[in-house]
C-alpha cells in the first residue's frame, strides 16, 4: 500500500497536496505534505498551489479547505464517512431557531446587533455562513480567545457554538465567571434557559461536546499526579472545565506539541487528547529524553478520524492518476460566500 501511495503521489507531483490532521494514524500521516491543527491546515489550504487538495482529516476540515481554496481547485476527503460527532450536534435549523428566540428575547437584532455569534470550526459550512452573515467569526482551538476578544469588542455578548467546553474554558480564562455563562440546549423548549437568564448572560454556550475529550475526568489528573510526582498534565480545550482547571497547560494539538517541544529533556507529560497523537508524541519525543503518556488509558480514539485508511488514500490518489475525481467535497456557492467571510476573519484574528 505504501509503495502504491508513493508512486501515485510521485506521478501527480505538484498537482496534489496532502494535508494531514495530527489525529491521523501513522500509516496515513507519513504521506502528508503538511500536518497540523485545524488552524494551520486552514492556512495551508488557503495557500495550496496544487490542483487537488486531499484532506486526511474530517468532513468539516475538508469543507473549510474547499471554501478557502482558489476557484478550480478540488478538495477530496478520502472517506466520506469521516465526520465529527461534535459538528453533528448543531444543525443549521436548530441554530436558526435559537437565533429567532434570541431576537424574541431582545438579546439581538436579526443582523447581530447585541450578540456576536462565534462558531468553532468543528461545524457545518451552513453554520459558518450563518455566523459570517451576522457579523460573527469562525474560530479554532488555537485562536478562540482572540476570537472572543474580537467578538466582545463588537457586542457585549457572545453566542458560542457548538463546543460548550471550548467556549467555557476560553471565556473563563478571559475572566468571565461561570455564572455569566448559560448553556443553550437545542432539544429543550427555549433552549432550557429563561429569557431573563439569556438577557443577563455574557456567553450563551451551545450544548455540544467532543465524545473523545469528554472522556477525560478530573480523577484521571489526580491519578497520574499521584503515580508520577512532578508530571506535567497538558490537555486540549475540548476537555471539561474541571479537567482544564487541574491541568498545567491547555492547547490545540499544535499547541500541545509546542509545549512538549519546548520543555527541557527529562520532563514527563500526561496528555489529554486523541490517542494517535499521544502515541506519536511518545515515540517522537523519546529521543529527546521526554516521556509522554496518555492522561487515561481507556482508549480515547476519534473513530471518525480513524476512518481515513491508507487504502482510502491510495484509492483517491490512484483515481486522480487515471483522471477520475472521487469523494469531492463541494460547498454550495450560496453557502460558500458567507462561510468564507467567517473563515477569512478567523485567519485574520490571531
Ligand atoms: P485542533 O485544531 O486542536 O487540531 O483540534 C481539532 C479537533 O477536532 C480536536 O478534537
Ligand atoms: Fe470531532 Fe472530537 Fe474527533 Fe475532534 S476528536 S474530530 S472534535 S469527534
């Protein structure tokens, strides 16, 4: 499989660029021309020169790449089943309904005067467009604080979706107390929040989460600290607030890598994020005398990231060699326009 992938890549040359998210398995990430977190890969997609962008990641990442790429470029997701369960927790109709109720409660006008909507990049293109059209922005875990600061300079309030944990952790780190945040549950009447509470809140958090990161618990932090005195605990901001509060560092996948890279030799880390990245960190940093273990070994695997196999990558590449485009991700023009506004703002805010 490796040989076939290498050969097809060689034939296609500069026509193709392979982007790989850090959660991809070793067998796949070895073929990435660029690897990174969501922010870095969006930047790479925006400056990609090749005709084809093969995104080894999940659906919302490939959609963002299609929106940010130049006309005529083609974005491919090797397995269309590689979605993101968090992104699935917010549907555009639910977001429209929430907005309508915020307008009715007097929190905002339809155009967004009163509240700045911010969507995490882990959301559909339609939601990115919704936010872009109402003066809002898309963010990633690496610029969420800057995006919130930007949003609060425009309006007194924020609607943050779909990850309640990233929103809560970032807002709290900026000095916003927990009692000024409310959680909007799209499956409850009026979001399960009274209009008075909506009006009083500084941040309205969408009730979404990442099943992978939500598995990490505060007791896992206590356990590793008891077992390995002096260990540094670093976690992704999609983890629960209680876990982040106990951690020594919080960062995007790229940020977590940086923390380990910059630590002195001999440091030991317990990392709260997806297992393929943690295992790779363990291997790569061992030669620098750093030890990296997972915060909990009960298998924190992102099953959708795992969908991208060498076989899928090979199939997509070999089809391109034969002149066939398979699994193209194509965002509708009407949606693209406003989603691009939200994503361009994201790339400007750092
Ligand atoms: P990063 O942008 O930190 O890589 O996060 C993407 C993601 O989906 C984490 O679960
Ligand atoms: Fe989505 Fe969580 Fe997987 Fe990231 S780790 S792609 S948020 S399901």
